[in-house]
């Protein structure tokens, strides 16, 4: 799917927002935030379903401005971790501390495309948490939703049907929906799946700008090469295999422990390829 509608760059769109782009949408002045402020802590966290643990021994800290890649095989615990952070799944062992609100940006492939809603309607769904359920979106909510679409470069597509947008555009609409929730902790569930190169580059730029604005982004991905360009990497395989700087973490030995037989070594050194089918895990 191609993101072929002419757009200004995301940087230009954010700069053009009336009172400060992402900061305007999220209700905080990013420039005034303390750099590196602690937003999320996990210490020895374990969680699971019924009587079985799906994830154990997870411990790391996430700070404002960090882009954290979460790598692991399907069924390795990425979804379980997200559900724990979102409060959908109880912590059975250890400790979880949230120092801000959390929002998730789901895969666009999992979105209902046959439901007759506009891009603006989808973003407005993110404002429900901040108003009574029985009251429709008012002028303030609609202005905030339009500002969020402006921040992701899609203000001129506000009235377009969500299902009619390209994959990259739909993904950015879902980012805008997360922004209006005033959440500083953003969870991205394999956001690049199904996107073409141009759409992926546009989304990557937006992720970088969100980090620069003081968000922390946890990004579930299978793309090891992409993870090398982010700030931290968390490797999961039913437990925490490693967490740290990409250069120190993304070694062939660590990836072998993470992916097992799904890992193919390419020649000498640490060059690897991860083989996966992109089913939810």
C-alpha cells in the first residue's frame, strides 16, 4: 500500500500546528520537560494466563525521549508485556510502576476497515477517556483531534474514510488517536507491518519526533536492523533475555537465545536474519 497523497513532512506539519504541534496535542510543553525523566519501571515482573506464566523476570526502566525496541519470537511475551503495562493483565510477581498515562498504537492490519468512520472520528475515540461516556465530542475535543491529525501530517484527510486511507496513513491516524489521550508512554504493536518503504520512513520520522517531544516509545518489532537505530533494545523469549544499548545487546549470541531456531546466521560475525511469520505473539 502506498502513502501517495501529497504531504508536507511530519516535521513541517508539527511546526505548523497552532501552538506547538505534539506539545499542543498532549497538553504539556515538551521543551520544559526534564530530559530523561523516569516514566516506566519494571522489577522482576512475571505475568501469565490461567495457571501458566507467559513472561517472567522482566526488569528495566524507560525514560522520556527513549525509543525502545522489543524483540522476540511469536509467543515470546511481547503482547503479554504490553497487556501488563496497559493494566489489562495483573502482575503476578515483581513490581510495575507507571509515572504517566499509557496508550497503545495497534497494528493497522488489525483495524476494522469496513466500519464507516472518518479519520477524525477514529482520533476522537481517543478523547472518550477524558469526558463522560454519554456526552459526544465537543468543540474542544474536535479541535484537539484536528491538532493531532495536523501533528502527524494528515489534517487535510480528516474527513476521509478511515478504510480508504493507505496503510501508512491509517497508522498515523492511530498515532494521532494515542496523542489525544495525553499519554507520555506509547506502545507500538509492530507498527511497520504491511507498510511500503515510503510509509515506513514517514512513520519512523514521526517516532523520532515523538521521542524528541518527551515521550517514551516501546515498539514491538521483528526488524533487528531497525532496532539497531533506536536507543534501547529489550529481548524476550518467555523471559527477559537482555536489555540495553543496541550495540551491546544485538549480538549473534543474544539473538540466538532470543529466537532460537528462527535465527539464521549470515556469514561471519554478528550478521543475522530473523525468520518469522508475523503472527501475533
